[in-house]
C-alpha cells in the first residue's frame, strides 16, 4: 500500500532499464520528488550516461560519488582476507557492493530530508534483501519503496512497453535488442536473463564484455609479482599502488589473458536457483595469489579454521548481512589472522590459467627448508619421534576394531 506522506525519495540509480522506468513510475504513482544517487564503483562508462538520463527524466537532484577506493579498501579487500567464495565459486561481486550503496542512500536521505529510499531490485532476487537489510541496519526507521513488489510491470516486455509509452530512452545491445540484466563494478560484471535462462545453452561469445576468449588470448604467458601486506595486495611488479588502482591493473592483465570467466547455477537466498555468468579477472588473480602467500605465513590450525569459517562468512555477505554483528565479529578474527600475511607471490597468466611460480615472506614464513628437505636435515628432526606419534593416534582405531 502506497504511503501518501512520501514526498521525496532517494533512488539508487544505475541508468539502466529498471531504474530509469522507476524514476517515472515514482513521479506518477507517488507524485513525489525523485533524487537519484549513482555510485561510481568502477563500472566504466555508465556514470555520465546515468547523469544525462536522470536529467532527461526530470530528476530534481542528482548525486554522483566516486567510491572506487572506499569500495576496494573497506569492502572488497576485507572480504578477500577471508578468501570468500559463495558455494565455492562465486566471488560475490554484486553482493559486496550493496552494503556500501545502501550506506550512501541512507546518508543522502538524511542530508536531503527525504521520506524514503528506493531501489530497482526485483521481487525474485537477492538484491532486495541486501539493500533493505543494510538500510535497516543503519537506520531502523528508514522507509523503503520497492517498485517490483508493487507494480504490475513484471516482465521485460511490459517494462519495454512502459518505456516506449513514456519516452524513456533504453540502451540496446549491438543487435539492437535489450541487453542482458547486468551489474558491473570494479570487482566484476555479471549477466543474467535472455538465453542464460536455459541452463543447457552456452553463453554466446558476444555476451562477454571484459575478458578475451581463451583461444584468442596471447600465446605467451605473462609473469607478474604481487606484494602483500597484512593480507592485502599493495604492489604490482614492484610498484606500490592504492587498492582501487591495483585491482584495476589486475583486471586489465586478467582480461587480456582470459582470466576470471564463470558460468554457474547458484542458490538464491529467496529460495530459487538462478544462472549467472561473471567476469572477475583481477579478483580471481588476487584469490589465487592470496592463497599462495597464506600457505607459507599462516599456522596450520589457523589456516584450517579460517577455511572452515569461509563458507559461513560468504553466506553472510551473499545473504545481505554485511552490517550484522556476526559478520563484524568474524571480520575481527579474520583480520587478526592476516597480521603475518606479508610477502611476495610470483605467478604466470596464460589462456585462462593462473600458475603460481613462487612465494616468499622474509620475516613471516613458517616454511623451514631444513625441516621439509629430503636431504640431510642436520638433526633438526628426529624420525624416530614419528613412531610414538603414530602409535598414539592409532589407539582408538585399534580399539574400534576390537569392538
């Protein structure tokens, strides 16, 4: 039911089909003033286009923020310290952006004395949950308008008809057809809908926007070196870089060498399965190299505990609970494990493959060559000690057989 007291709304605006229609729909159905908020998270080329479209739609105030550094430093990198993968595959590129956008929506609403915030997430998707749980965590009294849960424009055809009737400009793909449902930021670009709704159909090569196809990638491997400080990448090939700059540089390298394509069926939080295709070139490189540096700098039991907690941490982010006490407490543990994760990883990129060539940590390495060697260890390890170790561990196994 519409709240007749809502006179001013802050809309999370991308400039795409859904949010462009929502601007007009809010103006008509709520007869309210619409303020748009567009976050520059590194989505390339969409920011100025979104601003132009918002003006054409009669938006009263337009807010644009360059959040690339904040996004990478305060959201992506903390998540990466956990080596987070949802269902062992998805690098959470869309999910990790939602808490930051929600935070800014709440702030703009307070600044402009708006009555509510709004978003373009569908009633079938995860993003409605992520946006709204984040907003309520930051302002329990915030009012939220979710058009997809109110209107009857419940198909792409109806949306396109509404756009045509109201002279709302819509971007088309190269074949002059509506594009896939996409989300892009500095970490990834995602694709849903159209042919992808058939899980047997192959994604067309023309869909991929960032990465080179493996068969078109360079025939020569490229070797790179990444330096880590307390779990975060800080330098590439000896050059210090800010979080956003190093992620962008790795995106470019990964895209060139066909790194980071993913096609999965995932379990949405709202209960259904969906198919998504993703390109996450820089993030995939960071994940592999982080695991390599952790392999020499983390204690065995700490590393194993961290691995056991990773699925829980990933689920928390995927399901929209970034601002929850459980995520914040888990983050405290994860960050504590990273104090010794310092050093260098050398790796090669080749036709979709990431090959670890070497890893070292001058002050924090737990790898001791004199212990691991098959040559003379000069008395640092007594092989006879293993006999008692095995005997003690075998006690319960022997008793089990006797019973």
